[in-house]
């Protein structure tokens, strides 16, 4: 959990628990699993336990909610950066029920629920067709296969904001069939010691689709790999991306988050109906 999160597209993060089960290629080099292991916790997999927290932890969003009264900009809370709220395990049900109550009791916060399991949302969330206005629902779509599997599930849920996280982007995406149901696209490359390079044309094509459909676009990062044109190759690892672009392993900080000279920090408009 963190107030004033360093994640570019949120304000705070809140984790009802830590731990998860990998379900698709985007999970392969999971930063949350790596972070948990660095802090001495083995929490990933079917047999692993999950890490839960006490009342002090759960009281923090109530403080953020009080601080947000009358604020010009509503704080956004990413839930959960170290787990998946819709993981289908019965040992999570009590914490999940506590989370739903917390969300309903913090109307000054916008809660961003990002899942790789949108097919479980209706079964595990309590709101049916009457979702709270302060809940934004998103799903990860790292390539076309998972767009086609997950976006029909997302489109069927009446959240006030529906968004996708195409990060790490592992292939080209055609969102044509779902643009009417998407309010926000977050995308970016992978970071970390085993990061896979994304093709710049994949990001540009996503940007063009968003602009054509009036969807808010957020380019979070290049990740560890960025286009190599104009950069000295001395002592820098290089690799050719799928679209033929020479990519250099510069590290996340050096690679930055500018796409064709522009920083894309789009935020969505909340649906009113």
C-alpha cells in the first residue's frame, strides 16, 4: 500500500492482500511476485498462502477519503498492485467482502480494479447491474488472444469507467470490436531483468485507434527497452523487435515514457449512463 504512488496512472495503491496465481503471458515476469520474494514472502501459486493485513492497513483509505473532501481532483486508488481482487479462492472471500464495504464507504475515492479474470467479476462482486460510481474496472490485454477472451467480459459490466492495461504489450492489438465499451487505454513495455521488448509500431497503432475512437490514452513507459535510433550502441545490449525496430536495453529510467516526443497522460471521462 502506498499514499502518493509512484505508478504514473494512479494516486494511491491499496492491497487487500498479497499473492496470486499466474494465468497468462503477461504474468511471466511478475513484478509483484519478485517484490514479495525480496521481502521474504513466497505467495504465488495454487498451494501458496496469501498475506493479509490488519485494521491499521484497512483504515488508510478512510483517511484518504476524508482528505479528499472538496478536492478539485478525485484521488485514484489502484487496487490491487500485489494481487488480483477476482482470484477465485474461498480464503479470500472475507477480505474481498471487507473491500466492497470499504469502497462503498469511501465515495471521494475512485477505485481502480484491474484484473486478468474478468469472467469472475459478476460472481465475486456484489453489485450486479448497480455498480458504485467510484469503481473503475479494467482488464489486462497483452496481445490479441487475451483481448478477444477478456474484452467481451469487460464490456458486459456496467462500471462507470472501463479500461484496459496493455502492459506489458506483447503483440499488436486491434480493439475495433470493443472501442464503444472502452474508456481508457494504459499501455507500456516491460521492465525488469528479464524484460521482453515491445515493438514501437504496436504502441503507435494503439494510439491511433484511441484517437480515432476518442478513447483516453496513457503511455506508461517504454520499460527496459527503447528504440535505438540516434543512440550509441557502445556497451548497450540490442535486440530487434518484432516489427524490425532496433531496441536497446537502456533501463526503465533512461528509456523514459515519451512516445514520438509526446508524454501521453490521458485520463478517462466517467460514464453517466
